[in-house]
């Protein structure tokens, strides 16, 4: 019996030595460890062995079974490693090829414009304040010196959502009124309030029923129109370049007195006249003025002690001027190709 076990072991070693593929290796596995395999047959011979030899014979059978199993596993690992090495050697990666370009999104141009103005104003000590978009008529109009039946309401055709009391704000100025009331006329204010505003208007290349407004307010003691001019100069130069000139023209707003239109020299023709400035050399970018004493009083500030100025920009108008956009609907377009135009012009 011992000789027979050794003979099977020698034959297995000879068979497995020349194996070069997985199929042949599996055939050998079946030959020795299958149901009719040679090692399996040895186990079946246990009943023919005398009781005195069973222990020794069982140890021999287990030894050859372990030898065959381990040898088969080692051979399998060697074949797999050899196959992997051949595959890796045959597969080459040309690292000189250009990488696949994955298109990426970009910040909305209006958000970028607002953040730019916020950075400028914060550098001058202004706070950025937010407020409700669904507003009360009291804050949106009456506290801003626009009582019921005032003709200025006609220029702001408003979306009312509950009778004549609640509305979608037509300007961000009510945020300023709320801040003044909250301060109870006791401390200075330096703030801007960017956000969405709503008016009944036709949607075309230059108008939209919803647009972004950026309004600023400064209230302190001994504030004059020259302080407003200086502030406007800083903002204009930061947005359009150090060579930009600014000017004020008389205007009228119920919220301010005196009121002004704020112009910048045309950044395209530098005052010579072109299609952007309509051959005037100047571009109007905002409205502004000194806060009306009645507004100060209605919002809790003594106009004999306090004074201030207010200004307001349309984010879309500033972006259209800066980036040469001629259609306001471009800002609400979902076409990512538009963003490439913004990125290109900003990097020039």
C-alpha cells in the first residue's frame, strides 16, 4: 500500500510539471481528486486495510492528498501570474496622448457681478443684508415716501399677492427701511442689499419681469453729496477700470432729495462716442441721492441730526455693459456655451 501511494505521488509530480494552461491543470485535478480520481480511490481502499495498518495508511493518504492540493494551488497561482504578466506586457498606454477634456460649469454671471460689488463695498465697511422677497406695501412704498395714489407707483407696476397689502417687492429698498427701523435711529448704517426684485414688465432684450438689484445705504452724521460721489467713484473704477470718470445729473426719486443719475465715461470709446454710449461719451449706470428727510424721520432717524445717501444698481445692466451682452435673457439661459463667452471675456 505504501508503495502504491508513493507511486501515485511520483506520477502526479510528473504530470503537473509540464502543465502550461488552466484547462490541463483542471484535467489533472479531476484525475487525482475527482470522484473517480486516483487519490479518492486510495481513500476507498481503507476498508481493505487491516485494523493495525489503518492509521498508517490513513496518514499516507492524507499526506498525498495535501501534497496534490497544495501543488495544484501553487501551479494555478503561477499560471495566473504568468498570464497577467503577458497581458501587462502586451498592453501599452501612450501617456503622450491629450487627456479627455471634461466640460465644467461656471458661476452665474449675475452672481459673479454681485459678488464683485459686495467685495468693493465690504472693503469700505458696508454690511451685506438680505430681506424678504414677499413684502408689505408699508415697507416697499409708504416708508419710502411713496404713499397710496402717488404717481411714482405707476412706474413700478407691481405684483400684488394679497389684496393691496402684500406684494413681490419691486425694489430692495424696503430692506433699508427695515434696518433703519431696527436701529431705532440710534446708530450709523452702512449696508448694501442685493437681491431679486419683481415688476410687471414685458420680457424682451432689455426688460424682464424679474431682475437683480443692488442697493446701498449710508446713514451717519454730516454726510453730504460729495461722500456719495466719492463712493460712486470707487465702485465705478473697481468695476470698469481706473481711467473711468464719473458725473452726476439732476433727477427725481421720492426716496432721495436731491436725487441724481450717475454716469460713467464710456469704457469702450473713452468719451469719443460709439454705439454703446449712443455717441454721448457717457453711460448711465444707476440712480442715487441724499436720503429724503421724511424717509429718515418715518424710519426713526432725526433728520436734524442724521443724514445719508442711497444708491441702486441693476446687476443685469452692469453685466451687460461689462461683458458686451445685448440681450438680458442671456442671463437666464441654460446653455453652458454662454458661460464660455463670459469666461473668455473676463480673462482677456
